[in-house]
C-alpha cells in the first residue's frame, strides 16, 4: 500500500534520490506513487555503508526504520562542477525546420518536473526558454523571477526589458536570439540555485543548446558562467575574452538584474556585447 506524501516529505525524497543518482546510483522511481518505498531502500543502503565504515561498532547508528519521518534531507552541495558536454559541430545538425519540434520534445521530456527541490518550493510553472530555434546568439541567465514564473517565459520582467534593449543595441531583435536559464523553476525569493538544483536542470539546457547550435553563447552573470564553463571564478576574470563551451564560443557579462542595481556597470556590459558583435559581424543600429 502506497502512503500519501506531504509536500515537505516529497521535497526531502526528491533531494535524496537526486543525490543518489549523482553519486552513481540508478533511477529509483518512475513517479510519485512508488517514490516512498524506493527512497526508504535508498536511505537504508546509505546508512548501511556508513555503519560498515565505522571503526567502533558500539557507536554505529542503527539503520532507520521504514518511516517517512526518518528520511533525512541530503546535503545540497554534494555536487562537483563539471563542464557541459561538447557538441560535435562537424556532425549533421537538426534541419532548421525540425528544430521547433526537437525543442518541444525536450519540453515534453521535462513534463511537470519533480526532479529537484525547486519543484516543491512554490514555483507556479516551468520556464523552458524561447526565441529563434536557429539563432546564432543564445543567452543563458540564472533562473526565472516572479514575472517569468507567472508568464512562463524567460526575461519578461524589468531585467528582461533591459535585456531586450541590450539585444536591440547589438542590431538584433529579441526574437532573433534564443534565451534560457540554468534552472527552469523559480528559486524561492530569487535566491541563487543550489548546486543540486542546477546540475539536475542543466542537462535539459544543454540539450536545447544542442538543437539550436548557436555560434555564440552569452552567460549572464556568475551563476550562468559557473555552470556553462564548469568552473567558479570572478566575473572580472571571465569577462573580456572568448571561452570554449560545448564546441562553440562563449562570453561572460553581467546579469541584467545586476545592471539594474548598479547602472554604472552598463558601460562595462556594453564592452562585452561589442566583443560579441565583432565575433558575429553585427552592426549596431544608427542613432535616432
């Protein structure tokens, strides 16, 4: 008999199972109906490993009983940053007319996602990404905000309006670029995504990039740069240069939300965009 789960229990179970997968385990469940027995088995296995490694048998922690209340929340920082997979640009690409369907197939695979704790922390809907499936320029942000969570599209709030202006200054329209985020669910209070949340969600982003095959990726902010490059460094170190990423090129600039908080950095962001424009042979529109 399957026991009903409370929202906090579902969150704990999702965190535990994701941790087990990323530690090399197999997929433990197919849906919410059989998640509890699998999670209890996973927890018992982890506890058994811990018990066997203890030197003093008298101090060993007993294996938990089959109660959902005993299931612990696994650490969210147990992930190791790794670079995203490389796309073989010499291999045939998906035909341009088939790319919208390919992106929709990724969205269908995501479904009503419950793979990480963000699914249980107040999100309204998944924010997949939008724009030209054949774009040469692809922007990656951190995660949806309140406006994005309501409307279901990335960068539609104040930060999105600024991003639109940045794209226009480059001589493009928003619909000529593709825009997505590291995570597709809004983190509560717009906090930075936890590593386990980002590394659970980014494989879908990498699939999107594999379909679009942009000539250049622009990482907006430190979080996007971290997970796109697989390394953590200050923006001052990463900006102003071309990076290799997934078989294409990537530059790093400030997130529009940061530029709204500190408009003095807009001039520096424009320098980054000029680097992108030079690479893509873009000409800014005439003033006036």
